[in-house]
């Protein structure tokens, strides 16, 4: 089954880290991603730009409304994701617990609904 692992953290915490600490964490993410690839579990993943670069789109009564910023103000922001293959939720939880950002943020696990007729 495919699971989306959504990595939420506080952008201010990341911004306050030293460059050396950020590089160390990037190295951890690189090792983690390689472990997933070697295990055949990695499907996709990426770090996102800060919420200051976000644009939200809503359509109401046929009218499009475009606003700067994320949809909701929260303490933690979506900072990245991994799309993984795992045999069940317990396996996905095990993977999520190894994500470096889980140490200071939150990893939300969402199973994917695979719709017939849509490309992977």
C-alpha cells in the first residue's frame, strides 16, 4: 500500500539552525532516502519552499480566489513529504519514525486511495 508521509515542523526552528546543523540534517535525510530506495519503499519525496512562497486557490460559486500564503495559519507548517510503499500502517509508522524531522516536528501518515484509470 502507498502512504504519504507529510512532514510538519516550525519554519522558525529551521531558520534558527546554523548552516552546519542544517547540512548535517540534510545528510541524515540523504541517508534515510537511500535506505528507503535500497529497500524498495521509496516512491517520491521532496522538501518544500517556505510558506511565504505558497499560493492558495479556492473556487466558490464558479469564481476562483487566489491568495498568498497557506490555506490555514498553524504552529507547524508542511515542510516536505515522502511517498512510500509499506505493507501496512505499522510498517508506515516505522518508516515515519525514522524521518529526521520527526524529532522536532510531526509526521502525518495518510494512506493513498488509488483510483482506477488514473496514472501512477
